[in-house]
C-alpha cells in the first residue's frame, strides 16, 4: 500500500545554497565522485542551476497521481524528485503542476521520465531535468509512495538529501554529509582557481601535476613520426 | 510499384490554425490521448509551433528521391511528413529542399529520420522535427509512395490529416475529427485557465480535483517520519 | 605500451580554413559521402563551426590522463579528437582542460564520450562535439596512445587529417586529399547557389534535375485520390 | 472511450497457413518489402514459425486489462497483436494469459512491450514475439480498444490482417492482399530454389544475375592491391 | 576511500531457497511489484533460476579489482551483485573469476555491466545476469566498495538482501522482509494454480475475475464491425 | 567511384587457426586489449567459434550489391566483414548469399547491420555476427568498395587482417602482428591454466596476484558491519 511520510528531515538552506553555487561537477568530485544521476537526465533549458531538498515521489507508469499528493508535502527550497516504478517516457509534469509546485516554494523538478509544456516552463523559468520531453498525458488511477527513499537516475535519494542540478546534470548529496561536502567543494574550487590561471597562461598539466615520472613508470614512450612509419 | 496520389483531401486551414494555437499537449488530450508521435522526434530549434495538412511521403533508406516528387504535390499550409521504409538516420532534408518546400507554401517538416543544414534552417526559421541531425547525404535511386497513408513516429498518418508540432513534440489529428477535436481543445484550454489561477495561488490539486477520498479508497496512508524509522 | 608520436604531419591552415567555410555537409558530399562521424556526436552549443588538424588521443574508460599528455603535442589550429578504448560516458574534458587546450592554440574538441562544465565552455565559446554531457570526473591511472591513428565516432582519423565540425556534425578529410576536397567543395557550393535561387523561386527539383523520365522508368505512377478509394 | 469491435473479418486459414510456410522474409519480399515490424520485436524462443489472423489490442502503460477483454474475441487461428499507447517494457503477458489464449485457439502473441514467465511459455511451446522480457506485472485500471486498427512495431495492423512470425521477425499482410501475396511468395520460393542450387554449386551471383555490365555502368573499377599502395 | 564491510548480515538459506522456487515474477508480485532490476539485465543462458544472499561490489569503469576483493568476503549461498560507478560495458567477469567465486560457494553473478567467456560459463553451468556480453578485459587500478549498499539495475541492494534471478530477470528482496515475502509468494502460487486450471479449460478471465461490470463503469463499449464501418 | 581491390594479402591459415583456438578474449588481451568490435555485434547462434582472413566490403544503406561483388574475391578461409556507409538494420545477408559464400570457402560473416534467414543459417551451421536480425530485404542500386580498409563495429579492418569471432564477440588482429599475437595468446593461455587450477581449488586472487599491499596503498580499509552502522 502506498504511503506518504510527513515531517521528514531537511537540510539547512544555507548549506543547500552553498552547494548550488559550487555546481554539480565540483560537488560530485568533493564527495568522492559519487551521487551523479545517469547523464540522460537533462535540463529542458540552459543555463540553469539550482539546489534544494529532495521531495521524493514514486509514480506508476503513465500515472502522475502521486505528484499531486507530493505537492502538499512541499516546503520552500524543495526540489521534486520523481521516478516511475517502471521505465516510462510520458509527460508527468506540465505547466499546471509546475505552477502549483512553484506556489509551494519548490525550485524545480528532477524526473526519470518525461515532462511537457516545455515552452511554458521555459518562459516561466521553472527548471526541469528529465529523461525526455513528451506531450503524453497521464492518468490518475494508481498512487505511489511520497517522501520515501527512491532510486532516481540510478542514484538512491532520501527525502531531505540535497539535490544539485545544473547544465552538467544532477548530483545527490546525503543530508548527513551536506556540510562536509560543501566545505570540500569550496576548498576544491579555491584550489582549481589557482590551477586555472596557470593552465590558461600556457603551463602544462604535465608539469603542474608532476605527471612525467609517473607516466614513464607506466611505460609511456615518445617516438618520432618519421621513425615510426 | 511506387504511387503518387493526387488531389487528396485537406482540412480547412482555419481549423488547422486553431489546432496550432491550442498546441500539442492540449490537442492530444482533447482527442483522448491519441495520435502522439514517439518523443524522439524533436524540433531542431525552439520555440517552434506550427500546424498543417499532412503531405505524406515514404523514402527508401539513404534515398530522398520521393521528397522531390512530394514537393510538386504540396499546397499552401502543408507539412511534409516523411518516413523511411526501414530505420535510417541520414539527412534527407537540407536547405535546398527546405527552400523548395517553402516556395510551395509548406510550413515545416516532420521526419522519422535525419535532417541537415540545421544552421541554415534555423536562420530561415523553417521548422523541422526529426529523429536526428545528420550531414549524411542521400542518393536518388528508389522512389517511394507519395500521399498514401504512412506510419511516422509510430502513428498512422493520411494525407490531409492535421499535424500539430511544437516544443513538446508532434500530434496527428484525423481529418474527419479535426473540427471536433478543435472544439474540445478550446474547451479544455478554458477549463485549464481557471485551474491554473487557483493552483498558482497556492490551492492544492488534492482539493481542486477532490482527490482525497479516492486516494484513501486506494489505500494511501500518511505516516510520520519519526514513527516510520 | 602506450606511445606518443611527435612531429606528425599537419595540413596547411589555409586549406583547413577553407574547409571550415564550406561546412560539414558540403565537405562530406565533396569527398563522396565519406568521413562522417556517427550523428550522436553533437555540439554542446549552436551555432558553432570550426576546422582544424586532428590531434588524436586514446583514453581508457573513466580515465583522461592521456589528454594531459596530448596537450603538450598541440599546435595552433589543432582540434583534439579523443576516443575511449571502450564505450564510456564520463566527462573527460572540463573547463580546466579546455583553458589549457585553448592556451596551446587548440580550436575545439571532438570526443566519442562525455564532456562537463558546459556552462563555462559555452561562456568561453570553446566548442566541443561529444556523445554526452556528464559531470562524471575521471582518474589518471592508465595512459593511452597520443597522435596515433584512432577510430572516433566510427571513422578512422590520423594525426593531421582535417576535422570539420559544425551544427550538422563532424567530418574527417584525409590530409592527402584535403586540397582536392576543398576544391570540389567550393565547386559544389557554386553549383548549389544557382539551384537554390531557382528552387526558392518555385521551380521544381523534378524539372531542374530532369527527374521525370527516370522516375517513370522506375515505375512511378500517378493516380487520382477519388479513383484510388 | 474504449471500444471492442465484434465480428471483424478474418482471412481464410488455408491462406494463413500458406503464408506461414513461406516465412517472413519471403512474404515481405512478395508484397514489395512492406509490412515488417521493427526488428527489436524478437521471439522468446527459436525456432518458431506461425501465422494467424490479427486479434488487435491496445493497452495502457503498465496495464494489461484489455488483453483479458481481447481473449473473449479470439477465434481459432488468431495471433494476439498488442501495443501500448505509450512505450512500456512491462510484462503484459505471462503463463496464465498464455494458457487462456491457447484455450481459445490463439497461436501466439506479438507485443510491442514486455512478456514474462518465458521459461513456462517456452516449455508450453507458446511463441511470443516481444520487445523485451520483463517480470514486471501490470494493473487493471484503464481498458483500451480491442479489434480496432493499431500500429504495432511501426506497422499498421487491422483485425484479420495476416500476421506471419518466425525467427527473422514479424510481417503483416493486409487481408485483402493475402491471397495475392501468398501466390507471389510461392512463385518467389520456386524461383529461389533454382538459384540456391547454382549458388551452392559455386556459380557467382554476378553471373547468375547478369550484374557485371550494370556494375561497370555505375563506375565500379577493379584495381590490383600492389598497384593501389 | 574504498571500504570493505565484514560480517554483514545474511538471510537464512531456507528462506532464500524458497524464494528461488517461487521465481522472479511471483516474488516481485508478492512484495507489491517492487525490487525488479531493469529488464536489460539478462541471463547468459536459459533456463536458469537461482537465489542467494547479495554480496555487493562497486567497480570502477573498466576496472574489476574490487571483485577480487569481494571474493574473499563470499559465503556459501551468495550471489555477487556488481555495479560500475559509471556505465560500462566491459567484461568484468570471466571463467577465472567464475571458478574462484564457485570455489567460495557463490551461486552466480548479477552485474550491470559486461561478462565474458560465456561459452565456458555456460559449460560450467555458472549463471550470470548481465547488461552485455563483451570480451573486453579490465585493469586493476581503482578499488571500489565491497559489501556496502549499492544501486544495481536501478534497484537499491544491501549485503544480505535476497537476490532471485531467473529467465524473466532479477528481483531483490530486503532481508527484513524475506520471510514475509516468501509466505506471500507461496500463497500467490497456490491461488494462481486454481486459476490456471480454469483458464486452461477455457473459462474467461472476464468471468473468473468478475471484470465485466467494472469495465462497463469505465465506459467500455461493444460495437459490431459492420456497423462501425 | 567504388573500387574492388584484387590480390590483397592474406594471413597464413595456420596462424589464423591458432588464433581461433585461443578465442576472442585471450587474443584481445594478448594484443594489449585492442581490436574488439562493439559488443552489440552478436552471433546468431551459440556456441560458435571461427577465425579467418578479413574479406572487407562496404554497403550502401538498404543495398547489398557489393556483397555479391565481394563473393568473387573470396578465398578459402575468409570471413566476410561488411559495414554500411550509414547505420542500417536491414537484412543484408540471407541463406542464398550464405550458400554462395560457403561455396567459395568463406567461414562466416561479421556485419555491422542486419542478417536474415537465421533459422536456415543456424541449420546450415553458417555463423554470422550481426547487430540485428531483420527480414528486411535490400536493393541493388549502389555498389560500394570491396577489399579496401573499412571501420566495422568501431574497429579499423584491412583485407587479410585476422578476424576471430566467438560467443564473446569479434576481435581483429592486424596481419603484420598475427604471428606475434598468436604466440602471446598461447603463453597467456598456459599462464591462465595454472591460475585456474589454484582459483578453482579455493585460493584467493588477492593472494595469487599479491594484491593486498597495493590495495592498502590505494587506501582500501576493512571495517566491521556492526561498527559501521
């Protein structure tokens, strides 16, 4: 029987917003290259960059009923994360639901299925990351779980985990690790800034990262084209 | 032997234009969630929204000869709907054919295959919905049927059926039903406008659509997070 | 053991730039419809159009080490062409590597794998054609060959072959044929310009290309709709 | 509203059985290379070869209710042809439904979706051609049309059209053309038998089909390897 | 940093073996249609049916090092469940590893990646469910987690959860629910046996399941073919 | 213009047969994990294992004419390796062509496209590795190159390179390296036999390969389940 879990924990929005600023690639590196959704979950417009607390939702194939249930559980700063119980490309979210989510403070949607009304959503500036764009409407016959742990885009997501989404994709940070990951992300950014300056000035990564000896150990050889023919 | 059917019926352009105004998602709902092409048939630029009479065309794999034949059958307000006899990603339509179609009054192309010269087509504002973008050229050795019923993107399309295409995809309306579907679409739009206002103001779909009792009947339960751990 | 080949031949940049001006569709036709990469290798932003000498690079799955090695071999006017030894969607190139490549005079990247930091790359105007966008980072454990012949997107590419990339995709021109292909491409363009004018004026391809007799020979028949029902 | 059409026409089983004997490749050639379903519709066991009258059925995503409705419309010699209204990989048919279909005289199933209990179906010798094998069960909430024209595997199928299915895939023959196609298929088989004997004896297709002159006209040249290097 | 968790809980093998006897389709229904892996995870030979305790393992792309680490953690009745940290088709397991796993009492492998030496594995009768068959070998440079919770084929799996795999695919049963699910599965089987007998005897599901009234409520109409034309 | 290259070099059949005995996985390891075709090129029946000299052939989409041309160039011990100039799933080879190839001494076919008549081919024992099985027939309008270098399944293949194909897939060995690779493969096999015995007896790869220290260097930690909760 489907269940809705109320009063789930959430991550402090200050941490959430810090993770948004760091961006998906940096956050995913900062937590040991984990938590990335499958790369076919793509934004409907670019550029876009948000972070929020996961508001999780399971939907039946071709049936978006539980998203209506989820809206009531939304809080300011949430991102709806929805996954179908079996693969489905239908357009689960359109401009009506987007307007409703927006009115409850939801910042965007991540869905391992389809979305529609993308012209309107783009005009509204309401960002959605989805597997597909499809006008196909859905029925309301089979409710699913809301605010329970789910797997979306190949990643395990619990209510209140932090979802960061930008042009590169979507990453999930477990809520217990959010503060630590934010700190690591900010350090990583500082570290990269220095390297960026040197690389842009023409220095080689081979030298900056001291790679030459280790490459030689791996057996890398340099030959001249004329001699190799 | 391939055949070209002349003097096929068409739908009145006033109805066609009304369907364009309604858009793909609304039209497809208005005719009972039918007629949508596979969602991998995507526009080459966004936003785009057109409707027109289907000018149908079968092409051999890697061979666009019959599109040249189809151009002669075009009338003002048509949309070329082309499908290969077996799956093919080649670029069947480029800027030369687009210019030729435009000169005959064709409003755009829907093709279950590839298109090329997309930079030029975008600059011309000539919209194409295709499965893929590919520079691959085609030969002219094997003509196919023109203005016969075809299957495109998984949907049966006859000459003169109405094709509506926008950022959400493509839908086909049988010509006999076009007027009825238009009326249903317009009613649906009016109905949605009222709901949009309420949802945007923060009312819940659960209440607007009276879903709570029916969800309880389906067994939906609410539990508290702390108790569920 | 991995190898880096130095002092590989390159194509004169005047020819390279001529091929860029002609564009992918024209170049591929001019060399007999050969050399096109699979159409799922797509630009991260549009419009984009470049040509350059192939700077080739093999990468291990999930490992971008050899791209750092390749940077040192870059010359003004190169395009990095990278291919994984087995299919991989990870983000091999990000803004740091892009800045480094740019500093060495590289014009863009073609990769049969993933790219990340696409918002930054778009802002920089650094074009990349890739199979996928993914934030997934890579390790540096297994170097691969640099400046050896590779297969990328289904096409055989040698260092110094000309790579032309635009909104339609990517084509490779063998360096020995580059001058000849450029000439053929320019002739083709001139020829197409005349036809474009006639087609845009409403003349039919059936007449311009003298197709009617040959279509009849192939058995094409014209029937009237009312008689065919 | 969903509809069940009763007393649909069927093709004589003598013709149907003749088409089964000819097999899919021959039948599809005999009707001008038309009517083949997408090749990802595959048999769950091999070898298998059947033909029957199409008993058509639309199903909602994740919902097999209308197949139960279709069973009542079955007649001896039918093949159930089912298609979801949007793409779905769920296991719509299992051993219970197969037993029920078999009891009504149905010879097999062709479905543009999933099937389950394949070990049992294989043991029963009940052949199914499907897009996928999946244990995923379905609900019974949304009935679909039965015995109306549908598109399955990209092909338009009407009740009583002949479905031929074997290890090579599935082909549909319009019922009006079934007798003609059978005759053409049998002629084709006779013709091929003679050629098979000659080819197996070592004669070349180049000679049997008189291809040499036409190939020369197309510009085919023979060169020697040593001279071409 | 990668971690190996020792002394993880396991499910009693009597329960595990009961679930194997029930099979994947029945088990997945018995736990509310949950826990099924994506259907592209397929057995390398058929028929095959096993169940076991999940021995979980994360692998880097193109790198099977952690499977060697996992072997040491194996116990009699385990099934190795392996997932790459990003999508990879390489052949992570071959006959050497299979022999090693078998020697430790492992019953089979479920992997969201590739397998090789399938001829030898088939001869050994060692069952593997994989996404692909590939001879591509892997390196040993980057260890991953062993016996931690993972996502495999879109499903969350913890060490000691029960994995049931047969010709229909793979399902995971949380260890806390295994006994309950087994009971439900056995009841379901008993219930189905009675229905199977009636369906095989020609009774209709419409009658057995009392569907006629509910279908009428949903608006299902019966029409005669002649009248519908 | 298409060309047929005659009198191309071939590899000695004794070496070829030695490579067949070693099998695809071993041969690909023995040449440094190179030369493997994409894993979606699969055998139509299993088990199957052959090796032969590549008889290369390019085909136009939906057009198998050049295969007829290639048959004349065949010699005892060849394997036909065919690739379409753009992706195509049609059934290029059927039982007639297979009989003709067999009569010329050809051992099998590797094709990055479709094959048909698989029931007959299976009965004949004529092995084919293909991307798809499709009954779709082809035309004879556009000849392609025969016995020129091609890319098949993502791998560069020249006439007379050795093709090894078995249940794991297909690998190509450059003819200049065939003798060296055979020797390395045989050494690898001998080496593996000893390890197989130890692994099957229950020794751990961790010990046989001395992995423990290096894993510790990589940071692998062992923790107890109870402490990790």
